[in-house]
């Protein structure tokens, strides 16, 4: 076994080992496992496994790094956010067990070298994460859990037709073999790629099969919402990207992405609840990344990766801040929260930075990602889509930041920070995209 | 030739079971309908295993019988309230749903089939792709059952039916490697287990103000 294969294997085994501590110290074991996985994901950048059971390239590395980072942040945040007192739907230990299994299923989907097993991994993410939504067991969370299970499962099942057609066309499901055989443009492959867009698109948040997304994000506990938004959707997007590589149907993907951005921006504009608003913002960002990938242009793909990694931290910061606000105010209603900046300065700072980050404000990494994607759209002659996307990105920017400003400024309410750990995690997560933006500027300066 | 006839007979029976489930208001009857459907799909797999001398199809048939037929039916039945024969879904207009089903789903499937799937060459019956119509119809029947009903049980049965459609498609077209097929079965089983947790807490699904927009 090569060192690279060992690292990929350990990435899957370590959270599994943490799950063994179910009856004793699983909270601590989860944080330790997530920390070890974070180190392993960094090592994977230099020590990659050879093509075999795993298929890891630098694109995969970025997704693996994103997954382990948000897994670590959510594990730490959960230490204070989740307790047996408020986790009435699940026992605290079961919550941590599922968080670990959720991380394993995402890491498996991202690394495995087989389209069929990728599908199995994506379905496993639904199994491991569904019960996490009903951690607080409200009537709404039960309904959201059910909608998540039935809509996503029905959609992802549709994607299995695409797997069958790929197997029919190539006689194998090995990702590296199929991709190395070059672009294959036959009727069945085109159908397979198109079906994958709708099937996996259900999990990514492609319009009109996105309907589970705002419900699950708004009703799940904040650390789980952060994992959904920050890494679950990108993992599904990664699987779709690997299928898209077989036969890139650019115009179909770009038009679907554009329509989804229009829908997300319109829905986002009239949301009265901040967690739902951030959920629609995720839909908008995921579809912009989908467009970046669909251009199949190196600039567009680089933009999509920049956007995804920056968005994962920004959105995690937004959901952690939302969790702090919810704990302190007891409401998810934008109109009922005012003057946070005076009483909750750290959470306010995190919320402001993360909302600026998710809406693509310079100098956050998301801004540079968006610019690269928009530039790539022009390069591939997707000008009508470019104009539509720009208009609705502005729309989404105004919608998010107006609502967040209303919550932060104004006369102070009777709120206070929920301890130190939760605001600190929110602040750290929301600051990372700034560092990514700075990194981009340094690299850009060095190249030019 | 006689075996072709048997394959068609089993396929048609599977479709009849799908329409039977669609026409039910009693939950217990739907679950039993799903049991019959799974047994028929297992029978199709066993028959093709015999015809093609395929161990994979034999294992697949056994998996369908054990995991879909027995385990899923058992789990759904044990989650039912005690007087289970009386549990039925209220407010379902069966004739209307049948009409919608026939007008939209069946016609749509025939169009999809004639455009795309009619040119596929099934491994089981080279030169005859018409058997692929049955899994497609079953698949969309499952989706229609999920979207047209509000009971948790019915939606689970719809999901299993949708999955059955895919299994049948793989059996007729080209069975995917057994390790993947087995993983798919276990995934579906786990999803049904998790779904059955929800059935205890929430048996029907209505619009909620908090989840609007």
C-alpha cells in the first residue's frame, strides 16, 4: 500500500474510529478525529494515492480539504451548541455518531474511483444526515426531515439511470478509465449526463428540484446547516462534475445554472427568515459554481473552485452566526432581530463578514471566484446568460446585505453572546475567505 | 421463445402490481402490493439467471427477495398501528389519480421510450428493446405515487417502487456489478429504516407556514 492510499484510507477510517467511542467520550473523539482528518487532507496535497480504488487529483484535494475543515469547525461549534437539553430528537451521542458517518460518506464520495460507488456515497450522505435535521424535534424539523429524505432520495434514484447508461456505454464504471478515454459524444452518454444533472442536481439545488434545500437548512441545527451548505452540496457537485467530464453538454448546464440563479435570487429577496435566506444564497452560489464548471474552461473551473472553497467557510460562518442569534433571541425572523452590534459584537462581526463573503464582495475569495466564472462565461460566448446572471447576482447581493444590516444595526435589543466558543468559531470561519482573497491577490500579483 | 413469453408475462404482472398499488387507499394493501412486486422482480431475475447462466443475476434475485420482499415489508408492517387493517389514507380521489396517471405518466413514458430507449439493445433479449418499457413505467409510477399522496407510508412505498423500476431496468438492460447493486440495496434498506423512524412521529404531510417560500 502506497503512502497516498494509506492517507485516503485513513481519511475514511479516522471518523469511523471516533464512532467507536459512542458510549464514552464521543464528543472529544469527534473533535480529535476531525483534527486528524484536517491534517491528513493537507498531506493529501503532496502525497496522492495512485489510481486504483481511489481517484484523487488536485481538484479532489480541494473538496477533501473543504469537507474536513467544515467537519472540524462544526464539531467544535457543536460542543456548546448541542446538549441533551436542546437535542430532544436525538441523543447527544447519536448526534456525534451521525456527524462522523456523514463526514465519512462525503469523503468516500469524493475519493472513490467508481461512478456506481460515488452514487452509493451520495445516497449514504442522505442516510447519515437525515436524522441530524430533526435533532431539535420540532414539528417543522420533522416535516423538513421527511421532505429531505423523500425529495433527495427520489432525485438521486433518478441519477442511477445515468449510472446504468454509463455502464452500458463503457462496460466499466471506473472514473479514471472513462475520463482518460476522452470525451465520448453518443446519444446514451448525452442522456446519461443530462439525467445526472437533474438527479444529482436535486442534491446540489438546481431549479426546479431544489425544494428540500431551504426547509432542511432552516430547520437543521446550525452546525449541521453549515455542513449541508458548506460541503454536502459541493460534494454532490463534484460527483456531477466527474460525470460532466465524460461529455460536457455546456449549454444545457449553463442554462440550468442561470435559471437556478434567477429563481434563488427571487426567492431570496422576499425571505422573512434569515436561515432560509442563507439557504437560497447557497443555491445561488452552487449554481454559479456549476456554470463555472460547465464552461469547461480552465479559468471557469478555477473560479468555481475558488468560489466553492471560499463559500464553504463564509456560509459556515453565516450559519454559525445564525445559530448564535437563534440561541440568544429565540427567533428566526429577520424583522424580530435588531441592534445586534451593541450586545453581540463578535457574532455581528462574523455575520457581517460572512454575509459580505457569501454575496461576493471584494476582497473576499468568493468575489474573485465569481469574477473568474463571469469572465469564463464571456470566453465561451455565453453572453445572454452572463447578462442575466450579473443582474440577479446584484439582486441577491442587495437582498442579503439589506436584511443583515437590519439585524445588525438599529436600537439594541436584550441579547447577549452565547458564551465565547460559538462566536469565536463563527468569527474564524467568516475570516478565512478574506485570507483566500488575499492569497488570490498575491498569486495574481506574482503572475502578472 | 416460450421464455420470452414468460419474461413478458412477469413484466406485465409487475406493471399490474404498480397500478394495483396506485389504486389503493388502504396502507396495508399497498405494502402487500409492494411485496408481490418485489417477488415478481426477483422471479424475473432468477429466470434470466437461468437463461444466461449468470451467477450475478441469481445473487441479485436473492437480494431482491430477502431485502426488498421480506425485510422492507416486515419493517413497514411492524411500524403500523395495531389495528393495521383499518389504516387508510383519507381524501384520496383514486379515479381522478388514475386518469392523471394514464394521461400524463403512461403517455410520457411511451414518448421517452420511443425517442431514447427504443434504440438500446438489452443484454437479456438482443434486438428487442420493448421490455425496457416496463421498468420505465414502473419507475415513473413510483414517482407519481410519491407526488400524488400525502401519507408517509405511501411515499415510502412509492420510493421503493421507483427503486424497483431501476433494478428491473438494470436486469433487462445490463446488470451493474453485483457489489454496487448490493450497496444500492443496503442504501435503500437503510433509508427505509430511517423513514420508518419518521412514520412514528409524523404520518401525514401538510403545508406549514414556517416552511413556505
